[in-house]
C-alpha cells in the first residue's frame, strides 16, 4: 500500500512539473519572439506609414480620471503622436456599461493635452487585449501600428498582433515600479499561456460591426 501511494505521489509530482515546464516554456517563447519589437519612443518616431498608435486601456477611477498605469500609457501615446510617429491615436478600452466609459476618459485626456478630436478614434469594445488587437485590424483597418502599454503587457499584445498579421511595434509606458506588480506578472504568465492558444484558434470577438478606417475622422466614433 505504501509503495502504491509513493508511486501515485511521484506520478502527481511528475505531472505538475511537466505542466509547469510547459506553461513557463510558452511564456519564454512569447517573450523571446517579440522582444525585438519593443522599441524606444525615439525609434518609433522614425517609423514610416504607421496607421495608428494603439493605446490599450487599463481602468479608470471613480472620478472618471485615468488610473496610474493608464495615465502613463496615455502620456506615452500622446508623446508619440506629437513626435509624428503616427497621425492617429486609437484608444481601446471597456465601454460595456453606460456608467463606465473607459475610452471617453482616454479621449478627453488626449484632447486636454492638445490632440485634435478628429485624430482620436475610440474602440468602445476593446474589452481584452485580443479583442483590441483584432478590432484594430478588422474594424479600424490598421495594418501597421505602435502599441503602447507597460512592458510586461507588450509581449502578449505584440504576439497576438503578429498572429493576426499586423505589423506591430511596442513602446513601453513604464516610468516607475507599480504597486502589486509581482501579482500582475504572475497573472500575465497565465494570460500569455491562454492567448498562445487564442492566437492559434483566432476566434472572432463578440462585438465586431462595420469598418471604420483609422485614416478618416475620429469623431465618427464619438458617442
């Protein structure tokens, strides 16, 4: 009986170890295959024919101002726009509820910074990283983009973009160490593993709609 229990424990440990190696292997692969696509803001400004700067949402406060991480993403995206990296900003975030409009907060922030409203598009259905990237291509017709987020998040966003046939580059919005980052890093490993398979299956987002070419007037996406 003891021998049987010992063998079962060995089998369970082997299974767990194999699973961890598999999960960490996918994480390593995603980082390694996208790292070269994370570039400086100076290098991004030298790119040509970039359709838009895609700023990924990161939550807003109850007073309808950007969270710390979102504010830094917006500052980076606006700075890239002002440097001439692209003539358009695409704000992608969550607006599933009437009382929570992440993308409007993002657009208002950019307007306050001097960006013309017509140069700012809002993706009201960017409820996940995959949906944001998928819709950037299929709805907003973007073929070449600069994605702005914190570095830990860029690897996955760039991997998804590559899998969907988008020429994408990432610019990190990190300016400091964020509280709770260790927990975010842990969750991101799981998210990368999930999206590794999402990139293979390529499901359609729940919300699609008519095309809105990002080279037009961003006011068409206003509420």
